[in-house]
C-alpha cells in the first residue's frame, strides 16, 4: 500500500513539473534565451508563447503586421558579508537594508509576418 501511495505521489509530481506556471515562463526572458529560441523566418507565434509566456503589449505596425512587446524587470542586490565577500541576490519586491541594489529591465519586441512567423525581433537590456 505504501508503494502505491509513493508511486502515485511521484507521478503527480512529474505531471506538475511538465506544465510551467506563467510566472516561470516570464522569467525565461533573458538575452541568452532570446538568442537561443528566436529565429527569423522560422519561430512561430505558438513557440514564442511557449518559451516566453504572454506579451505585455500587442499592436500592429503601419504594414499591418502584429508586434508583440515583452518587458521584464528585476532588482539585483549585493550584500557584503563580514569577510568582505559579495553575494548577488535577486529580490522579489522586498528591499535590502544593507548593501547595494540595482534594477535591470529587459525589453523584447517581436514582429510577426502574415503567417504568424517571426519576421524580426529586437531586444535591449537596461541597468539602472
């Protein structure tokens, strides 16, 4: 009986691991992932949704092509330990009382052709 419960629990965990929540997909928006997962005249709209989640803004340009804009922000903090070492922390809405923090913004703009294939994309990272 214990083996059946253990197997059932294991299978349910494996099933949960296959479907990433939207917040995890949104965190996949990095320069490395953009370069690895987007290819002009090849990547489809569905593949973009699968890799990066939903865009922040969808519009149409003057040629009538659909344009998606993704923007993600993160705070990065460095705290100094007693021995002088630095550690880098990703902060999720709280602030650190010691050390330095900076913000990082990544913007990705994708233009799709009439067949929902990536025609062009541009990305930019800003640190402030």
